[in-house]
């Protein structure tokens, strides 16, 4: 099938066939009314920018104020049943049994045969169910992973029930930026936001419907993700925009913000050939799960952890002025001009005024400050390994 790839500040947007084949979220008409530039992303029609602001302006507004992102294309799943914790642990890396009620954790689906990462996801543990958010681009794969595991559990008489939501049923809005709590307090006055910390969740109501609010996001800023019935999504978006501090933001700013925050994009920085060890994501594996080595591919992953990975995910910062930005696929060389890695995501950083990138390089060269070269348009540009996140995280965490 025909594919066209657009590169916008390092964001890769894949068009599959005609635009009519892509699904629309319930907020599609809302985005068009607000002059959103619509593109096909992960099989959905979503705004990449809005006419009133370019990517850089939208990015900087999020860092200083508050922006709203439509992320309804993400797969939202609810898992119920007596054996839900055991079920989920059979396919992901998190110690779900050890999680506190109303807490969330980044997790991974891993390949039992290779140890590679099949997807990254957020698992939220509620009183009587699990709430899962995973990537839209891996929607069908993730549904298969969960459905096959459910069939296996049921064959042994165990109780697991899956409910997959479509964007027509359930929407997801991300409210991000330093003013996000103030904005949210004005709309949801019954929620105690001061005692809702990073990666914690709660529920409230709006227009008679249950709304789930999780303090998390993809920008490195304080913020929230709000899951609600799609019939109420436009009303919530309008309420948010009624605050003069709030602006809409699209996929372009979402990509540059997450890269500055050192956060991975599946399909760019993670795929089924990359292990949690190489990606620097072993912290997503619960201590009990490490001891038991009972998640898919665990023995392969722990063998690699013991022997050391051949390559590591690192941040890169450009040391030359006015150089072209590093893009996905850019070759990285050592000082002898030997190829030692490849860029997986790259963009000009609006916050730093420099070009930044995420790459996998030979482990021996992954130390912070190591001088390397990026081959850009047949020119060798000096870069160096940098600390990630590039911009300090501002998550709302409980002070000890």
C-alpha cells in the first residue's frame, strides 16, 4: 500500500492510502473549526499544528503556560476479572501486584522469543479493574497480545474480561504545562489536585459521566490525561479553551516536547529489535519481576543485562551553529569516521536553541560528553553525548 512520509521537526507521519481511510476522533470537527492542519497519523486524522501558532510557538507556550492535546487515538483498555493482575503480569514487565491502588506505571510488552520491545504502555491499577493506555500505531498488535493471553487464561478456567474502547466511545485529552493544575481546578473543583501526585489517578464526574484524571503526560511538564466518554469530549475542550492561558497543541509540538523530555516514541526509538536493556528502560521491570524472571523474554533480557548491551540509547546535542538538524536515520560516526550508531529521533530544540537527537550508539561511546560526528547531507557535524532529559522534568511529585 502506498505510503508517504512527512518529516516535521523529526516527527514521522505515515499516510496509508487515501486520507478517507483514516479514522476521525470525536474532536475532528472541533480541530477543523480551530484551523487545525490535519494529517494521517497511526491511522487517525489528527492536527499537527494550528493556524494561529507554529510548532515552536506552541511548544514554548506549553513550557510556560498550558496546552491541550487530543490523544484520543491511543488504545484505551479496561481489564476486569478475579485474575486480572496475574493476567497482565503474564504479558508485561510491571509488578502490578505491588502497585498501590490508584497508581500508574510505565510498562512494556516484550517478545518472549527475542526480548525486544513490542510496545510501551501505561498501566493504572484501580480498585476493581486495570486501565491500560497503549499506542495507536500498535493498536491491533496490542489487542492480539491481550486477547490471546485472555484465551489462554480462560482455557484454565481463570477469570479475565477485556474491554477495548474506540475513539468513538472514549476520548483522551492531555492538559500539559505549569498552569495545568490551576486550569483543571477551575473545571473540576471537587478534585483534590494538591494531593494528586505524578502517576496517580482519580475519578470525578462531568455532565453526569465518569471522568478519569491521571497526573501524567508526555511533555516533561506537570500535567494530566483525562479519559471521558467521547460525547463529552468537545464540551471539555471548550471549557479548557475558555481559560485565556490555554491553547490547543498538535502532534508537532507533542513530538518536540517529548524529545526534550527524553521520552521515547514507539516506532522511532523503540521497536521489536530493541531490548529494555539497550533502551535504558530496565526501570520499568519491577524488582519482584526481575527476581522471578517471569515476564516474556525475561531470561534473554537478563542475560543481556549481565553481559552488557552492544548499543545504548543516548541523547545527542549539536556543537555547531547553523547546522541542519539531525533526523531519524542520520548516521553517527566516531572521531575516526567509523559508523557507530544511528539517530532515531531529532529536532531543533525550541527551549535550548540547539539541535538535539536521540540515538543508539556503541556502548563504549555512550558516556556523557563523548565527542561524535553526525553525517548530515554529506557533511560531518560535531555532536556530543548529552544528559537526558535535555530539559529538566517538572513533574508534580510528593516531597519526602
